[in-house]
């Protein structure tokens, strides 16, 4: 799409979102710069991925390729996966263990801090060639990111102006992360889902508490989450982060609100042949059966009963994104809990009973709104504000996303 | 063995999903993973069923609950390599290729990989005690609705 014309939001409200925001190439490039490479924190991996010094994973912050590595001092470092010489990828592996990194192109070498330490034939050959004597290796390293860890999660930020991670998240969101991640993590599997839509459509979908039991019939039918159940949504003061939650409440079981409105997702006759799928244990010691938490711009921590996962939203152009799923349990899970998590993981991921629709619905919006860049979507459930609410029949957290987005983008 | 695989593929590709659990013994294991996860001993699957009932539930969910655009698969299943024969069970590895055909006619190479099977005879017919679907890649385009 042409980006030369000036794009503007219709007015100051957060309740109308124009579709060019999901389509415009220049706006997309600005997002990478101002949001992903700006004063935000991006999830990059789990501490459990890097148990020993030298263990590394490669990933992305926005579209920037990044190496995340456990350094000799036990701390975690992150730097751009781009050789300072000619810009080639330094590491071609998804994960591994290294004493140092060496670019394959011309064998320039980096230590675990991402500092350039060696240049092949730096002094030339037989007294000829080589780098100028005044060339400073230390001044030519790939960009280094700040890192911060939180209950086993590793975040990185390219921007010196990003507030400390704890400040960035705020006390309420911190508490909701701590609620889930109380024990050492064991990774159970990783999958990538390629979605045919702009990254923001997925983030909005995750924050959209209104859709969950309407789009996902599986949820509603088995009362994993219904809007008539107890629960609510926390929205961080800046709007960017959220945690939605469902509390099991016995009096909902008789509610006929879905049936009365003829909503597809309620089917009284639908029963599991093997009900072990939904046999869950209250392992966190509170009434919350389901909690979905996002950190701006693209991190999701999910607890659906005993089914735990983190999701990383990676933009890949205006019309495409990748969702990187990491399924996990805890290192001290009993064999029964381990088996329960494997069964409950049917709920999520690209084939998830309550998540497969999220893989296609963003594409439905992209295709539906393809010719409507200057039309707007309506985000008005629960009013116009972004405050936390004790109901999920609201789009407060979606508006919160746009509040934070507009601030970072200067829109 | 060839007949079992041919019947299995036709049941899925011809949209007779209700027949699919019948290819499995009870108890059974059906899971879909990636070569990377498999190599690293990661146990989680994109689909995971350790009973025939869970396979039936997968079909019921696809029919009654889940939303996805109309699509079909075309399975091409290669020759099984027999890895091990122990008493009444046979362990095999069989390559596969699945093309996904969307409602607008678009065809994509959706998945390639290998079936790691344990076959047993049950009521005079071969059944899957285990079918571990190891996809060569760990990337799924849009969503994975129908079983592989």
C-alpha cells in the first residue's frame, strides 16, 4: 500500500481503530523502530533455555535477529545477530552452546558478551594487507541489548531509555506473573505458527476478553471460561499490559445467558468421550482457572487450568507474523501432573481446541478489511476507558493496547 | 501394513474423520511433533491423545466446536521401513507428505515428515498402538485442524 498520504486516527478516541494501521508499510517500519527497538521490553527466551555458561538461543526483537547467551559470570547477555564486518548472521543455529561466536563469512569472532575480539588476518599476510592499525575492535561490535530476568523469563531491550523491567510492568502485572511462575520451569516443546495477518491483530485478539467464549465454542461448552463466570481484566496504568482471569463460580452453572441469546458456543449436548482432558488440579492455590497475561508489545503468558505456555509475537511485515509457542511445566512435576499437562496442551497451540481459531481470525480481518484502510473498527464494549474491570464483557484491554501504542508511536 | 496406511489416508482425505479413531488400538498414543522437539526428547505434541476416546473427542471438536475454513488434505504415504519386530508388535517408520487444499482451491505443501508407528494385531486387523507424527519442520501455517 502507498504510504505517501498522511495517515491519521479519526479523532482522540480509542474506540475507533482505522484499518490502515494493519496495512501501511511505512507505519509498520515505524513500529519496528519506535516500539520493538524503542523503550519497551521484549521477551526473548526462558532462563531454563540457558542452564550453563555459553548456552545460547537465537530469536528476534521485532525483526532484529538477536543472540541471547548465558555469560561466564552467570548473567544473560543479548546482542544483535549481525556481524560487525559485513552484516551477516553470526549464528545460524536456533540454540546451542558456545565458547565464542564466529561469523562464517570472514571468521570475525565475538565473545559471549557480543564484543568483537578477533579478526581473521587482522595483521594481513606476510606483512601486507590487514586492517588499519588504528581500527578499534571494541568500537565495532553488534548492537548490545539490555537484559532483565523475571521469574525465569528473559526480556531484552535495545533502548537505554526503557525503564527497569519491574517499573515497566508495574506491581499488578508483576504479581500476576509471580502467581504462575513460582517454580523452576521445564520446557515441554516448541512450535511456530505462521499467521497471515499483522502482528497487532493477534495481540488485540489475546487482549480481547470479549471474544474468548464466543469464538471458541470449546471454552463455552465446557465452562472453562464464560462471560457469566466470575473474573475480570487488569489493565496496567499505561494501558500496554494486561491480565485477564476467570474465577470458577458455582452459580454460573445454571446460567442460560448464552442459550437465551442463541450463541453458537453453548452446546448442552457436547460431552467428552475422555473427560481426563479437563481434569485439572488447583496447583496455584487460588480460584483462578484461567489467566492470560500480555506484556507490551508482544509477550503472552498463559495459564489455562494446568496448561502453561509462553507465546512470543514476532512481526514479519505488515501482513504476516510468527507466533512462537513454548509449552512448559515445572521441573518438579509429578508423573501425573506431567501427563495431565501433555493432555491439556491439546487446548492450545496451532491445533488447540481453544486457540486454533485465533490462528485464522486475524486473517479474516485482514481479508475483510483489505479495501477499507480508512474505515474503522469499533472497540466500544465496556465504554471508552482503559481501566481494569471486574467483567470480561469489555474491550478495555484492547483500548489499553492502543493507548500505549499511540504514545510510543507519537500518534 | 500398506492397507492400514492406505485406509488411514483415505479416511482423513475423504472426510470420514469418524473412522479415524478406529485405526488405533486401545490404549494408544497419537501425537504430532516436530523433528527438533523429537530429537531433543521434548514430549509435548500439537495434538496428543493417549486413548481412543481422546481421538473421538478431537473429531467431535472439529465437527461441533472448532472454526476453520473448509479444507481437505491429500496424503501421500511412502513405504514403511520395519525397524523392529517383537512378539506381536512391529515398529515402523513411514515417510509422508500432506498437501492442504483450501476452499478457494489453493494447494500448499502443508507438512512432510515420518510416522513412527508401533503396530499390533487386534481382532484380526493391524492397529496403531502408537503413531508419533514427526513433522520435518516445526512451523504450522495458520492452524492445524485435521489430523495428519
